[in-house]
């Protein structure tokens, strides 16, 4: 809801100035439509604004006449009109980057007591255009007017990661990259996956890459088109800024960069979390696998091994864990990874970047099985599971979470890939009913979970319909699993909970968790009645992590309800 209250006294917010209330409502309408990539129908606006039908109609008519909105006759939706974009271009043509960043540079300096830099890409290097010096001993010499290598500095990598793939490739391959320290990456083929990882995280770190003994963390300042116009970074001695601290400061530089640009990009990546549920933590929720994953995801229970597999998308790595002992080992991999599932003939199948690959869990060695997203190099795989015929189903999304770029793929045992759904925002949790007649699938970006008719023999989907629309106040639907009774369990990103829905989509129970960002869930254990829940710590502030220190771990809940076995990949 936009929060426009019926019967509110207009003078209370307009201070008696005629037309101010109408202007405020008009701006709120434009804001609501701007937040929807596909526009809004009149009925949707009625529900969101709670305005009388006649009032809303008159306001919309005025906004269309002033070319702030346009009405699409074909889809019967209102969208932003060209005049809004003309204003946006005018704003950015006159944007004062240094002036906008000044309070954020000071805030970061006061927060960290470290040096803070504002830089822009100038040719193939970073030019520092403003700074705030550290209040601690050991000051840096690279102040305003100094340059840093784009491929080796935190600010440079933050900007490079958000350039178009064509421009990024040109900058990195136009001439040989200079080896500045032993840690400098000079192979563009090695650097490219790291830049994709940076884009997914939202911030870049540099540890002894530009100068030995100096580290940094930085985030890009994006304009209204999502293009980087600069970057803000914290820089200091490595002994004061070890890698763990750099990651902890990632959220702070992202927030500073967003504030500088007026919060452009705020819909792309979540920073805010919902308030923690009131009351004590549940006694039946325990930490089964203590970990500090950036973005734990894709849990798979192997009944044969009595092991829980899951991944850290942003490490990136595969975890092979024993929840009974609370232990795990990690298998580092070289690219963004969404899931890892055992194969029938040994090894694992995984979604890495835009490819489906085979992985040797002993060594981490990989082999490509299919390249479904080859035509969209800016996409990566997210969640994936196998149906009971051993076919792999995997969803994708744009690395920068641009809306409507994701797809749902079916990968047969022979590696044949078929696109089953498109136009997705953040393809996520998926699962099947016990009778294999219904397929469930979540689009996190749209706050929706769909149900489809499913043909197990043919591997076909039909009759997509809404299963659950998760309210904004309850977080976002992430990974899911289905129990033996046909109920659907869904992890709520930024919602502190897992919800069990009945087959009609009604809430049956809510299990609160001690972390704000549960990511997915799966049944396992000796009797298949333990629900394992992965979680994330990415982009949580130091204060939020202090309140939820187990973020990034795997939790276990004894539900008393049996789950369904996880099938393996037939390929």
C-alpha cells in the first residue's frame, strides 16, 4: 500500500497550500508505477493507493496529459512516459559527483577511521577525485589526482564489474595488464569470473594487489541506467583491514554509493531487512552446521552418504557437511555456483555461471555438460533440483538482477537443455508434489510462487497459476521444498522464517529463525523429518550481524513431518 489514508485532512500535509495533496498523490502514483517493470493496471493502482475510483482516474488523466505517464492500450497498463526520462537525463547531465559523495566520504571515514577515496574511470585507470584521510597512523600517499590500476584496485574492480561485457573486455585485453604485486591478477580470463562475482556481491575487495600491504573495499556509484560513474572505497593497511573486515564493510560502501547517487539501484539489491520477530528464539531450532557463508544455498540431502550438500554462491564453493557432527569441508570452485547435486554415476552436477557442469567433489575439477545461457553471458544459474526421472531443472537470473532476464531450464540426462519458462526476475525455489502432478516454482524478485501442472513422463509444464503471493512485510520467497503430505515449505529472505503452506496456498505454520536471511530448505536426517535451512550473511551490517551472529550457518528443525527424498541427476 502507498499509505494514503482515506479521510485524511488535506491541510495536515499541505499546510493549507491548494493542490499540494493532489501533487503528493500524483508523485506517489508515479513512484508506484516506476517500481513495476511491466507497468500497472488501473485495478492494481486502486488497491495500492486506496484512492476513490474517480480521484484516481482524474489524477491518471492529468499525468497522461502532462506526458509523465502513458497508457498502453494493448496491455491495459500505465507506464512511465518519455518526459520522465528526459528529466532524468537532465539531472544526470548536471550531476555533481563530488558534491553528492562528500557527506558519504566523511561518514565512512568517521565510521572506520580509515582513508576513503572517490574515484572515476579515466581511460584504463582510476583517477582519485576526492578523499578523506585516515585519522590513524600510517597515511597513504595516493591522494586526489593520483591514479590506480583498474584491474588491481578495489575502486577499479568495482567499476569494471558493472561495465558492459563488451567495454570490460576491451579495457582488459587492449594491452597487457601490469603486474604490480605478487597478488595482482594479470590474466584477463582469470579476472573476468572475479568481476562477475563482484557484480553479484555488489562490492569489490583488493588485498595487496595494487600495493603490497594495502587493501581496500569499494562499491560503484551507478546512474539511472545502472552504469558506473564512479566508485567509493575504504583503503588502509592490510593489518588493519584483513579480508574478513573488508567483507564486513562491503555493505557500508554499497550504502554510501547508493546514497551518493540518490538510491538509484536500490531495487536491484536488497540492503534492508525486516524487524526481528518478537519473543525468544525457538528451542527446537538448532545450528546444525556452523558456517559463515556469504550466500548459502541449494541444500541437497544425500541419504546414501548421510551428507548435506550446499553451496556458497559468492565464495564460491561447495560444502559437504555432516549435520550429525556439525562438521563440513569445502570444495572451492572457480565461478559463481547456484547448486550442486550428486550424479547417478558419481560426482556432482552444478550450475556454475551460465553453464551446467560436472564437478569432482574430491578435487573441484569441472567439465562442462551444457551451456544453456551461452546467449546471455550476463546471466547465472541460481537454484536447481532433479525430478524423479533424474532430469535437472534449473533457473537463471541476470547477475545484476535486471528484471525479466531469467529462464527456467530442463536438462536431460544426455545434456540436452530445453527452455521451459522465460521472463523471470529471480528464478529460485522449485519442487514437486508427492504425486508428481504439480510443480512449484518461486520468482523471488516478484514475491510470487507459481504452481504448474506437471507431466512426469514427458517432463512438460502447463497451466501456470499463482500459488502464493508473499506480502512485502514477510520478506521474499526464496528456496523451497515439498513434504510427503504435499505441503510446501518456503524460506523467506529478509523475513527471519520458514513458512509451511498447504496445497491450496494457505499458511499452515511459521517457524521463526535466529537469522534474517534464510535462503532454502530441504528434508533429511535418519527419518527424513529434519528440515535443514541454509542462510546468508551477505550485505548485513556489523550491527545486524551482532544481532544475528549465526547468519551464514545451516539450521535444523525437527518437524515431525517426513520429507521426500532428493533425486539425483541421471546424467
